[in-house]
C-alpha cells in the first residue's frame, strides 16, 4: 500500500484573516505526484472562536467558511476512491463532514486511516505519537501547523512505517528459515560485455 492521499486541515490559531486551510498530497508507489493547497476564507466579520484541541475554530465555525463550496470540486477530485491518511483523522474528518453538511454537499466514497494508529504500531516506544514527536523521530524537517507541510509529513509516516515493518518482517522470516539476507547488487559489467 504505497498509493494513498494525505490530507490536513488547519484551523486558525489566532489569525483573524483565515478560518481554515486545507492541503492534500497524492502518493503513488511511495512518491508524491501531486499536491493541492488552498485557504478557505470565513464570512466577513465572523470571529467566533472556541477552544478546540488545537485552540482554533470549532468544526461548526470552520464549516461556515464561505469558500468551501467553491473549493470542493477540486478537493473532491483528490479524495474520490482513495485511501485517505490524516494525522488525528477524527479531527480532520470531523471538519470535512461539518463543511459538507453545512453546504449540503455529498462526500465521495473513500476510506481513511489515522497516522497516530500507524505510528503507535510501528514505533510503540515513543513518548507520544503526535505529529511533531513522530516527525522528530523520523528526522522529518517541516513547519508544523502548516497544512501542506503537515500533509507531506502525514504522507511520510505510512511510507516509513511500511518500509520498516517490511524490513522487520523479512528479517524475522530469514531468522525463522535460518537464511541470511544479502543486499541486491546489480551485475557488474566486465570487458567484452555484461557476461564477458
């Protein structure tokens, strides 16, 4: 599974000119092939702030953002039929559901999973599995709470976890079979051609 889409919503954390930003990163065969980022502007003079888990707008406030219906066609095209990965997916999917409900829009069919759960499975010994902690452990250098940067970090987590778990599984199988894993090396060219 190295084909998926990573998404991140960022609610405003004190900035009065934006309600929400959203970014999507498309991964194919473990490589980023596309990204989408946009700012969702709030209705004028609507600044009703609540304490959410990241001290931003509530889902309902974000849903009232004026531009969501306008950006939805492009966002929907990135999500339709995909496996969608998000960090703290409950929050991101909650914001998405609230926006869709508020604007009377229908979500496309897609499955989603949470990088917190992936990180807990892959790296159980970390003190916590927040994006900043996991990112530091994986040596990811990114601007946290920037939607596009966070979406890229979210994409890196299942890729790195998948590689590490695959390597671990192969090593365990090799030990069980009593064989040694040897790194693949391409054939060396010799005088007279590849096969001499």
